[in-house]
C-alpha cells in the first residue's frame, strides 16, 4: 500500500483548484455572472493558500 507524502497531497490539491479556476474562468467569461465570479475568486484564493502551505513544507525540510 503506497501512502502519499504531505507534499504530494498538497500538489494534488493545487492541481484540483487550478482546474477549478480554469472551469470558473470559462464560465464567467461566457455568462458574466457574479456567482461565477465569486467561485472563480474562491478558487484562486484556494490555489494561493495551498501554494503557501507547500512553501512552508519545503522550508521546513
């Protein structure tokens, strides 16, 4: 049984949120809906958060 390291888990989360950003950006550009803009900004916030967490992990090692 292969267990993922913390760094791999964080990288997976970053990948997930980057896909989310791409999806919501396309939806927002197409419809210009404020709800889509909210989800886009939340996704960007999550990507930045997880990049920060990854930086902390790298600096700790």
